[in-house]
C-alpha cells in the first residue's frame, strides 16, 4: 500500500488532487524516499502540491522541516499559510509562535482557526497569553470555542 501511495504522489500523469493527498499520506510513512517526495512536491511550483508537502511535513514528525514550515507561515497564499500553521502545530515548533501570532489575525477564517489550534499544541507562556487575550477580544462564537479548546489542558 505504501508503494502505491508513493507511486501516486510521484506520477505527474495522475490528477493533481490525488498527487497532493498521496504526498500528505506519505509523510506518515517511515520511508526513506518520503523526504525526497516532499522536496519534489515543493519544487513542483504548484501551490496545491506545496500545501500537500507542508501537510506531509507535519505528518512526518520530523523537525528537519522547521525552516520550510516557518518560511511558509508568511506565504501570500492562504492554503500555504494554513498548512504551514497545521505543520507547525503538529511538529510543536516553538520557533513558529511569532508567525502563528500573526496568523491569528489572518484574513482567512480557516487559517485563523488552525493558527489558534497550533498555538495550543505548542503551548508556552507567549502562546497561552496570546490565546487568552484573543479570547477576551473575540466576538466570534466559533473562534471562541476553538480558543477554549486550545487553552484546555
């Protein structure tokens, strides 16, 4: 099954969405070529594959991707910022807190919610302080619930 996922991710004749999802799944694998597959997705220049690569980075539990994740937090494309925030939270990257704090005010609602979740996953005084302040400021019930979940022990 893993070989089929790797093959689908690398098959340029395959539908883009299938390749993206296969790349994301490959991040979970203990597979020597997963890193090369992720790098290939980034190098493709396709936003969808870049987003899939970021998801795979988060799925990989491999902190070597930290520089890529941190850089992507400031990307102009909402889907890239969202997946970078998710990867930062999944990897519990303490170095991502400042970038995630910026994303708490992102124009994209989904990115804001994932940034809040990621801050909760990373934890620490700064992240907790930002979440507590945001909880006081927000009048969005859905975001309020997300913040409360992120603050829960």
